[in-house]
C-alpha cells in the first residue's frame, strides 16, 4: 500500500468541531439551546412558559419606546458571535440591535457584536451561566448593556461599561424599583422590576 493511500482517509475525514457537536445536539433535542462560550458547550433545555411570558412582557416597553422598526430592532434568540474563541457564539434571549444587522452576518447564524446595543437574559436552571459565564463573554464582546432577569434571586441586574472580561458598573435592582436603561440603546426605556419578576414566576391556581 502506498503512502498516499494510507494518508488519504485522513484528508477525507473532517475534524469533529464544537459547532458540529452543537448542531447534532440541537437536531436530536429540538427546543434545546446550544451555545459555545470559551470553548465550552452550554446546553439549555427548553424554557418554561413563565420564561416566555417574561420575555413577551419585556418586549412591550422596548417596542413602545420606538426601538423596533427604525434604526434598531428588538429581537429574540439572535446569535451573537463572540471573540472568546474560534467557534464561540451566544444566543441571548432578547436583544436590541442596529437595523442593518443582516449586513453583519459572520457564520452559524451569528452576527458581529458591533451591532448589538443590548443583550438580555431571563435565567432558567442554568442561572450561574447568565450571572458569571455570559457576563465575561458579553463584556469581551463589548456589548454596551447587559440586563439579567434573575428569577433565582428575584433581582434585575443592569451591567454597563464593559472593560476586558467584566463590566465596570453592575447594579442589582429589587422589586419595587423602577430602572431606566442607558440612552445608548436608542431610546428611554424604564422597567418596573416587580412586574418583570412576577411575569417570570409560574402561575399557581388557588
């Protein structure tokens, strides 16, 4: 057998990448969200209905402020390409992006971080990822504003001014507070913490 024929299979075989594994997980488990951050796979099961309810409620003040349809758009589950690794990307629950986001496509349904004005996560069982892993990832991507609806601890976190792998300003807000987001997102948006956190709790029958 010649040396060429021995080497051929190695040329034909494609290396198994994290992106390939992520695609396979999503194909086998519809509804699961798979992200790659820092070279690690983050797999999130389908969220509960309270998670979806909180997101819908959150979209209302952003849209009412005029952030959807002009210079910006308010969207859910848009891939954000991350500078933390060759295949890294995240899929925030909610984003405010520049209207020309289609021109910033990178690959794997993810887009350049430069067109993201705000990213927002509503925590699920993987709340530690939202409060730690994604803080570093979004800061390194220099996303100006990161909002976390922390259903685990009943807090609304607003993070601004990314520097390196952290945000210089990180303020948790409790129920009863009104939070006005930075003007950098494109309009004045004020969130009522208690209302948002209540929407994120499962309804119970009396």
